[in-house]
C-alpha cells in the first residue's frame, strides 16, 4: 500500500492506494518501455504520463497539478520512486525475498573452502 500526503489548498490531505491493479501495471509497462524512471531522467511529458497513472491508481483523489504542487521536491522524487517500485512488484514492507534461480546454490548450500590447507 502506498500512502500519499499532498498539500492541497493549504491543507495536508492523506490518500491511500490499496493496490496496483493489472490495468495500472499494463499502463506502467507501456511507459517503462520508453524510459526507466529509476535510472533515467524522464522528459516532462514522460513524467506527466507517470503522474497521470499515479492519479488513476489513487482513484483520481487528486489531479496531476495537485500532485506537482502538493509535494516538496524531495518528497516528489521519493513518491515517484515508491510508486515505480510498487508497480515493479517490490513490496515496501521489507518482505521481499528474491527467488533463487534454478541451478544456483544459496549461501547456506555453499561448500566451505578447505581450511586444513592452512595447517600445513
């Protein structure tokens, strides 16, 4: 879940988005094909498109202009990143555990090196 606190008309308003729907994810993938929002600097148009998607994900509780005007520059970048990570499927509650690829050993399965060689 993503929480967003925007300053609208001089008041702080808190909004929550319960999940990223399949439709939101589909639209995000189309945007991601043009720019990697985590690694590249998007154009104004690309940023507007992502923010429009955020507005839709929050059931239009605010407008694109309210998103721009309602956040400090730091919080703005932070919320963009948070949305992208959620859209990518990374839970932000610390519960993410990447799956091991087949054929790879985990650290607990690793064979320790031969420590007897140091003894002589």
